[in-house]
């Protein structure tokens, strides 16, 4: 007894559907992971900028405290770590690290 051609393909649609759903799920997971890292980097960059500005304000005498200590207080509110904080003339340079990401920022007096 010979089987019909359509009987040999029974279940092929299920296999294709599972493969398609799996590949779409993997692509979405990858996309979400990349997007999440991008957002984390943006937040870390903003934190570095805010810390540098706060430290530069202290350096200029607009707020009290040592410039790097003021910057450190801002950084601790964002749960990041300071890699370096240095003062060059009238600028404060800061580098942060969080979850394998790094951010640098520089702030100081405006150039006229």
C-alpha cells in the first residue's frame, strides 16, 4: 500500500512554526539586550556629566566642598564607581564605571 504525498508531510508545519517562533524569540531577546545596554550607557553618561558639573561648581566656589568629594556624592546616588577624578586648571575630569560600562566627562569654566 502506497502512502499519499500529503501524508508524508504530516507535522512539517509544526516544526516550521516552532523554528520560526524560536528564531523570532532569539532576535527579540538580542534586541532587548542591546537596547538595555544602550540605555544603561546613556544613564551612566548623564551621571558622569552631572558629577563633573557638580565638581566644577565646587571648583569655581559656587558650592562648598572639595570638587572630587562633591562629584563622588553625585556618583554614589547613581550607584556607580569613580575610576578617576582629576583637576586640570579650571576643569574637572571624571571617569565612571558601572556594570562593565565606562563614561567620561569634563566640566569647567566656559571659554569666552
